[in-house]
C-alpha cells in the first residue's frame, strides 16, 4: 500500500516530504523505498549520502514500530545542503541514549541508534505527552543541477 506524500516545496526553497506509515513490520521497507525515491527526485549527487540516509530512516522507523505507539510519521526536510529526517510516533517515552563506542557492538539493543549517531551530523529526540520525534541531520556532498 502506497503512503500518501504529504509535503511540498516551501516558499524559501526548502523542500519537505512527509508520509504517515502504519506501525507494522512493513513500515521500515516502505520508509526505505519512499526515502530513496524522494532523495532521487531531489537529485542528491552522492550515492553514499542516499545510502546512509536510507539506513538511518530504516533504523529509526524500525525502532518506532518496536518501541513506539500509534501511527508513524516520516518527514524529510532539505534546506540547501542540510537534510533533516524526523520520525514521530505517539509514545511519550524517549528512546534510550545512543550507546557509547565501548559497548555498542556488544549490547543487545541500541545498535541502530549508534549507527544513526555515527552517520548523522547531529541527532536527538524531542518528546512530550502527545508523542516524540526522533531526528537526525546530515550535511550532503552536493546536489545534481538540472
């Protein structure tokens, strides 16, 4: 089932795309496909940027499926060469802090957050009683011009 695209190009030239995903085991795969398609439309120049962003989205959507509550919203924002990814759900609980390098590969969980921390320029979580948003930013190598 195709998730409807909810975003548009903003007045400042920034681009935004957003989708609501069902919180089931298909969500990470759907999020990967939607992200890859959108990044291609935005003409990201470096395939490694695309691969890393898709991996971060996959990890955070999978966490939302397993640990979150309610529908999942995936949002991508591109402003110049800075991309921000946001994954939101209705759970007020914050994810555990990203593991440290010393325990990341031996830990039973938290490896996905460690990967996000390693691939992102910055990452974090904003939460409240109505839910949380886990986010990351990534500086891009460039964009292909038309």
